[in-house]
């Protein structure tokens, strides 16, 4: 079943620095005619270098950014032009985990208040119910009541990321968009976060759109993968297949950038003629 779908999505920003007499004119498209789908229960990897349009596409799928053209479908319904009030009813079903959890927190808020914010916004007025949901959610991400009164500065990087995940799942969504969630973590914490997300996916029946520029984890974590370059999808394959049978030169360049113990261990050779 298709949960979330992009149909020929395009986003063009005005180039304010150009044009006669200070007038703005359209710049190059940040996202250019992208079509993809996220199915129920799967992890879809969205891969590409910084600046290729991955985060812009994610914001359009969440309706945080209006598309210039194209459509966004949620469970088959066209939500592209839904107003704020109508979108509010489906906001709890689609949540975002930020690249840097610490940067997304109010530094003066405790963990309890950070995780409680979505519940307040969703209209959960009972303080007792909010606290129970918060405790259950913190337990599910490997934290507990001992962290309720801590401030973000009192948490390690891994703990901050767990609080960010807790905030995203406290409303029990069905879709999580993960925007480079491991990039600020070291190898051991990255592995723990991957195991946590895999467990939550099975426990809560989640579907993930996993945004990354690191192909080294795609084969292990993603059911399918879409490679994005300059605002366009250039290749889509099952995650494990992409690692071994990539056909597009850009994908092979990304694979060649993965660190290897020895140059002979590389699956692909860098095609230096491709630009």
C-alpha cells in the first residue's frame, strides 16, 4: 500500500540577486520533476550529495514547503493544496527526525517538555495522560524517568538523538522522515541508533523515508533506495541491489567514495569522465 507519494514534484526558488532593477527571477530548480512512493512498512533511502534537493523534497512531502508544481498524495488523497486546518489532522501521522537533534531543541526546555510539545499541539490536555505517554515513549527509545528533568546540554549526543526520536514518535505516527539522523554520531552510536530505529519500525509499524549521503548503510538499513542528483532521481533499486548492481555513473561515483580498507576492495572504479 502506498502511504506517501510524490508525483512530478518541482520546486523553484527565486534568485533575488539577479534580474534588472533588483527584480527576482526563477533560479535553477531545487527539485525537478521527482516522482517516488513510500510503501507501508518499508524503509526508502533517499541518497545524494549535499545540496541535491533531498531536504527540500522532504519538506514538500511534509507540506512544510509548497511545491512549484506537482502533487503530494497521502494514502491516495491529494494533499498538495490542503490548508493549515485540514493538514493539522494528518500532521500527527507524518513526523520528522532532524539531522541535529540538539539544534532543534529549546535549550531551556527539559526532556519532558520537549517530548510533550507534540502532545500539546495535538490537543492532549490531560497532564497525567501526557506524562504517561512521555514515560512510555522514553522507555521505548532506551531512556526512562531519570531523564525527564534533564536539559539538552546535560545529554550526550546519542541521548539527544534518542530524545529527538521520542519527540517524533510520541504521537504514534505511521511515517517518519529521517533527515541525516546518523551524521553527527560516531560509529558505535550510529550502530545503536540503527538498531533502535529497526526495533521501533517493527514494534510500531513505522515506515521510514531515510535521507542520507552515506551509501555504506543503505544495503543494511533500506528496503529500496532512490539516488538524487541536481534535483532529479537518477536511479531507484532495492537497497542491497544498489550496492552491487548500480547502473548510473553518479551512483557508482558515490559508491566509490565509501572508505575501503584497500583500493582493491572497491566494487566500482571512479569514472573521472563523468560530470
